[in-house]
């Protein structure tokens, strides 16, 4: 997941602020969450580790799904027409 988040910084086809878009915000959140999960695992805090990773997966799927369906995206055109 960290590699995917890092690789997203080379994608710039949906821009909001300069070369950055909503995908980059999700990537920053993902990298931050991975850091929290890693730190809690190293400290032996299994509950925080599990909840952080579960939240990361759920919100990554929801966030990616929402941004995929925005107007102007290919999936939006396929599902809703033109």
C-alpha cells in the first residue's frame, strides 16, 4: 500500500492545486496511517494497529471509489454515459 501511495505522486491527470489532486491527499493520509500502524505495532499496541489498518483499507476503498465516479473520469462516463 505504501508503494501504491508513493507511486500516485507521479500521476497528475486530475489537478486541483498545481500538479496535485484529490488522489494525492488520499496518498498522504495513507502514508500517515501506515506510519501510525507501524509505530503501534512496534510498541505492541495491537488494537491501535488493527483499527488503523482496518480504517485505512475501508477509507481507501471508499475514497478511491468516490473519486473514480466523479464527472470527467472514465468510469463515470462508462457507468452514466457520455
